[in-house]
C-alpha cells in the first residue's frame, strides 16, 4: 500500500502563521487587526484556490517512505550483484581467449598473464566468441526494452486512474456520512429554552425547565433529540468502521499511520491477549470484537446480539447498522424528534441510499481493478528485462553496465512497484 503525502508551501502563509503564534505571547502592534480584518472581508482574490506546494528537488531527494527507492532498493542491490557476476565471468572468458590466442600465435603467454588486469572501463574485444553471443542477445533485449517502455507507460496510467477512482469513492463515503450527520443535527428538535438545557445545542429532551422557577421536571413525552443524534452518529461511525474492517486488504489499517499513539502491543492494553494486529478486520468483526465495541460504548448490548442473531456474514454488519440508523431517523420524525417535512425525509433517505451505493463501489473497484494475467505479464516483462540487462549492455558498455543496470532497475522496477501500489490503495 502506498502512502501519499501532500507538501504545501508554507512560506506563502508564513507571515500570517507567525502573526498567530506571536499573538499568544506578545501584544498586538497598532494596525494589525485592521489589516487582518481587511484581509478577511476582502472580496478580491488574495491567494490561489488550489493549495500551492513547494517543488523543492532537494526535499524530494531526501524522502524515503513510500518512494520508489524504498520499494526497489533490494532489487537494485540484487541487480548490481548480478551485474558484477556477469562482468567477472566475461572478464575471465575474455582473459582465457587472449591467452589462447597468444598461445596459438606463438606469443609470450607468460608476459600476457602477468600483464592482465581487469580494465574496468574497457569494452571487450569483438572477436571474443562470448561477445558474439551477447551481441545477439542485445538485439533481442532492445526489442524487449521498446515493448516494456510502451506497455509500462499504459500500465502506470491505468493503475493511477484506478487509484483516483478509489480515492474519490472513499471521499464520497466520507462526504455522505458528513451530510447525514449535518442533516440530523440541523433537523433535531430544539428546546423552547434554547441554551438552558443542553448548552449551546439546546436539543429537545424529555426534561423540561420552568422558565420562571427554573424547576427541572421530566416530561411525559419520550422525545429525546439529543439521544437521537447520538444514536445515529454512533451507528454511522460503526457502520463505516465495520465496512473497512470487512474490506479485504494486506494492510492492518494501523501500521500505515502508526505514530506511537496506539498501544495495541502494550501489556496494559485493553485489547484481548489473543488479538493479532495482522488480522485486525476479522477480529473486530468477530463476536469477541463486537463485545469489545460494547465495552467501549460504541455498540449497545442489544445491537451486538441483534447483529449476531441476524445470521448474516460479518461483511453485512455495516449495512445492518446503516439500515438501523435510517430507521432511527424515520422513527425520530414520527416521534417529533426531527423537524422537517417530506423534503427532509427525502434528503435523508437519498443520502442513506447513496452511502450504501458508495460502499458497494469499493468492492466493485477491488474486484475489477486489473486482470491478474495483465499484472503477471508486466511482472515477467520487467523482471526479464532487468535480468538480461547486464548481459545485453556488456557488449556496448563494458563494466559500465553495472551502473546502467542499477538505474534501469530503479526506473523500470520502481514504476512497476508504484503501479502495483496504485492498484492496492
């Protein structure tokens, strides 16, 4: 799985950021607030819509995580080792050829042997029989090189398009969840004593406050808009979490963002002793994992029992929670916990349906991202190209083929690994 990092040019906003940081400790200078207010209310464009980045070549060279250097450094080392083996063998064969030729022609073989050295930058003599063989191989390799350049460029483009499709689909899932949370929060019925019962939100609950005596009483109605908002947002969050837990992947979902904040390997962790981080998704969807979510307050015990009692495979649990969240909203509108008429109901149901559709799109992208035979063909094509590179380049470059093979491995193998990482976002 590849990690994508956006790098933003902070130098453009450095004065503004410096102003904010200094405001915590230093007094404001005269006129600063006036400039800031003018910037905030200005209708003229003051910066690009798309965030800029700093295209610093030196910074790019120093990056390691998620780059082709990290992906291919082992392949580069193996290619260099193989190139050295090829060079040593060709040099030995060339030396024997020179000794045999000198012996046949009556030359001074002893002096020739004493004067032989590995002239590392010398291109071998074309009369050596092994050079004739490698020359024929070089012709085949050049045809394969042309094919690899042509096919690999299309492969990278297709893989990147697949990655973008999955990325925007995940953003669409996030957007639909945000839309539902916003709609439910806006439509939740507020109390007549706005701000007195539930802070600034003022959700209508089954608690009434007398405006004159400030006496708190419990209403006979069962309306609790605050509880509805909490239930719906919790079910949506768990639906989202269990959906990704049910999505097959080679990543555990934690190692990619491990910054030390997770203590899943700590002896004092609340996770079960048999918890295996490499099986994070299946463990979370198991009965033990659901019980853990109940202990964390993310599921109720009745919800956990209902999920298990459905008899559905764990991969369907996210859709059950999604349906329950929709039913809770419909029930809230009937009970008066949610305000709004048919328009609000239609918006809620449409967003629930779109969220379910985006869930299914992830599986569709994974199932149809690339035929295995295509990926295998690219792997065989690039690997054989790299393997034959030292043999094919030796006739034209001599020992320089070691450096050339390393660069070819970095570029071709790097593009291939980058493409495969795009196919598993």
